[in-house]
C-alpha cells in the first residue's frame, strides 16, 4: 500500500545565521523574526555567512530535530527573497536541489496543473 504524508512547509531564513545557535536560539529566531510557532510542523532552514553550513529545525510531534551539514568544498545557494523578506518559502524539490548543489536560477520547471486560489 502507498502511504504518503503531507510535506511540511519549508522556510529558508534569508539572512546569515550564527551557527552556534542551537534549539533554543533558533526557536527564538523563528518566533522573533518570522513571527511563527517553531512547533507548527514546518521545517526551518538557516545558512551561515559563508554559506558552507546549513541547519534545519523541525518539530516532529514530541520534540525538536536539528540537522546540521557542513560542506568541505563549495557553498549552498540561498534563494533570493522578494521585498527584502526575512524568509522565503521553498518546496521539497528546491530543498533537494539546494542540498545537492544545483543552481536554482538555471533550472527550468515543466508546466504543471495548479488549482486557482
């Protein structure tokens, strides 16, 4: 049987983040800068100034999970925000491309159906 859970909302912080921040510091950043609840099930991404490190914070239902990746070579791409926003919403495909080192500006998406809002 096919079991598919809904994908969480994914938010990328557009400013550089101090990678010394842990659970409490990142939760404070989410509450203060984004105005969001860090325990709402969304995935929050943070990149350092050199863009060679990324942290992801996610609430899994009974506690926070923190992922941390450091590149030995190269950098992560940061999605440009409109209107100098502090965060940008991305989808799981964009997240996979960011982690895989794909340049998002050169990617072309095929047309897909979407319901009118």
